[in-house]
C-alpha cells in the first residue's frame, strides 16, 4: 500500500531495502571483482590467446591479440576472434605504454600492475580470489538460510509479463510504489544468473586451470572440456561479469544514483509514489 | 547558501570517477611494490599450498593421455639453447662426460652417467605441461623416478627439500648472470610421476627441452620442471641459496608452490 499524505497525494516513502549481509558482501565483491578483472587481464597478457581442448592448438586460437607481422615502424594491433581479424590498435594487441606503442593484449590502464609483471599479477589474483570465494560462500550460506535466495527466483506471473518489463526498462520507466519493494523480473534474472551461474562457473573454471586441483579432481577439468577450454570459459565468464557491471552501473545511474548508493550503504531506499498517469 | 545553488551531480560523478580511477591505478602500482603489501599478498600462497596438500593425496596422479593427444608443436620455453661454456663442452660430445651428482643431506653421495640412468628402471608418461603463462602442451616423457635415486643415496632425517642446479644461465646480468635452479618439497619429490626425463616423445631429449636431463613434476606448473639438471642436493632449507626463495622464478616473485 502506498502511503497517502493528509492532502490525499501519495508521498515518498523510506523503506529498508538491503540487509547488512547483502551490503557488506556487495562492497567486498566490488573490491574483489575489480582486482580480479584487472589482475586477470595482466595474467592473460602473458599469453594473450585462448584455445579449446586439453592443450593449446597454437595455430588455431579461438581468440588472440597480437601485433600484426611486419608493422614494427607503425605497430598495428590485431584481435582474432574465431578466425576473423579485427584491427584494434591502441586498445587490444598494441597499445601505448610509457609513451611508446608496444605489443600487449590488454592496455596498461586495464591491467594490475599497469606494467607487464605476471608474477605480481598472480599474487594479486590469488589473494583476492580467496577473499572473493570466502565472501561468496558467506553470501550464499546466508541467502539460503535467510530465504534471500528465494527473492532472486522469478515467479510465474513475473515471467509471463517479462515482455512488458523489458519494454518498460527500454523506455527507462522503473517500478514505483509497491512494485519497487521487490526485485523485478529482470533484476531477478540478472542477479540469479550472475550470482548462481556465471560466478560459480567462473570459479570452477579457474580451479580447473590449477594442475594441483586437476590431479585431485580430474573430473572437473573433463566436464569443462579440457584445461584450455576451462581457461576460455574463465575468460568468457569474466567478460559476462564486465557486461553485467556495465548494465548494473547504467541502471544505478539512470534510476537514481544517490538513492541507490544510499540503499547499498545504509540499507534505506526511497520509493517514489505511483504516478496517476501510470495507473494500470 | 550552497544548497540553493544546486548540486551538479553529473559533473561531480564524472570528476570523481576519473580522479578515483587515476588514483586507484597509481595506488595499485605503488602497493604492488610496497613490502608490507607484498608480504600480505604472498600469504595467499601458504593458504593455497596447505589447502591443496590437504585435498591432494600423496598418490593422486596427474591425468595421463594417449599418444593421439601429443602436441605436434610442444613449445620450448625459458632457456632453449644454453651458451654456458661448461654446458657446450658437455653437449659437444653427446653428454658422455656428464654426470648427475646427488649430495647434500644424504647418507651416500653418488653420481650417475646418462648410461647409468638409462640402465635403471624407468617410467614413461604422457602428460600435460601447463605453463605459468597459460598455455598447455602434451608430451611423452621417459625417465628415472626421482624417488629411486633418493632411495639409493638415502635422505638424512633433516632433509626437507630437494634442490636442482641447472647448467643454463637464463638472465645475463653485469654480475655474471643467474643460473636456473629449482626445489621441491618431499611430497612432490617422492611422487610416482616425478621423474628425471632423458627421452621426449620417443626420442632423445632435445636441447630445447633440457638435454640431457630434465625434471618432470606433473602436479605443478612448468617452471618447476628444471631443465639441464647437473646436480641435486638435499637440504633442510633453501634460504641460503641464491635469492633464498627456492628457485630462479621464485626469486623473481613467482610462487614456490606452483600447483596453481
């Protein structure tokens, strides 16, 4: 029910939207995922190519970033995806580092550390991978125990009206009033997909790259299609995480950045009243 | 009053984003070289090692493959053609004068020629070689189990690590350069698949892959598998050897435990 002021006009209402565990694990995730993405690109740069199968088929990568041959005078960056070449000079394959164009997969501003240093990149990656997994397990355990997980599963009615929801999002019209108290169907699908499908798969594919884990659990690398396929899955999942973050940040900005930030820091969120013209 | 002027949210966010991003990037590079921070990051390695040792049984084997899986283009890495004088002299007459010396904290220091090693019981395995850079190649290796040699020399009770000294200088410095070396803990040194290989893919081990003898440690990354092995030493700890971190790459920031 919307609160009605004395004059009969619906008014803004403050609700408690995000519980403490969600807020804390969210911000730890922000830190971990930022570091993991950037140090992951550092590690990728040590051999900027992906393959399918157990071993590297060096002459048929599914993705490769490199400097085009014989372009030392004026370096050209080429990214090859499934056999198709794209010129990506300045960003992928060739980019500027300390004022000079050099061959490197991802550019200096995207990697951690910014300079080529695989050893340090791995140190960052594995430290924050442990923190990320511990944080994720806390979130999942709490979500199961508290029933939060169920809030991420769309109900049949929501799924039936998914078309309308997509149309409203495209027009940048977001739920107001009572509807804004719960995740809408697109939020549910996005959060469920990232938290329970993409991120767990990403972690498993990461583990499958470890020769120690492979000896302990040989089935893990087999169900993922081989170690090099696992590395490719790890990369694709990381790309999906980047896409998720871009959409997530865009939605946060569009639907009221300060209200959203406040709700993820203090838990409190302001619900806008339903508009008369929007009556349904 | 400030409130009345309004607040340029968009401009503020944009500036905050650019400034924040620049600070974070510069800060991360600073952190990457700060001693206290590196010590903190490096702690993850013991967590990884302890966890993997707990779930990895001493007899858990790395996956072995079939002949059909062998890489036609196994990528040699690190040193591929050592120019060290001692090594060139040995290689010039087919390593006939080469001897593998095993000593340190052992009861009976011994040495073996290549023919001696070939006469010993061998193990052949087709395994996947995972480079720290990210690529993998599959190759067939034949050699002597390291454990067989360690059993013959008899480890003293205080021996905890096995150190491998190599013939190749991988990094030339003004001081003369650093020779490659590596070390293993006993669980990996005594593992059934840990062999000193003298054959690759059915032929004599090529120089690019570590002739005359290289280490295979199948449950760890490629840089643990020292090539051009000359001497093996059992030690109680390796902090006095070179950079003190247990290996050439370890001295340059890589994990000593390379099961990940």
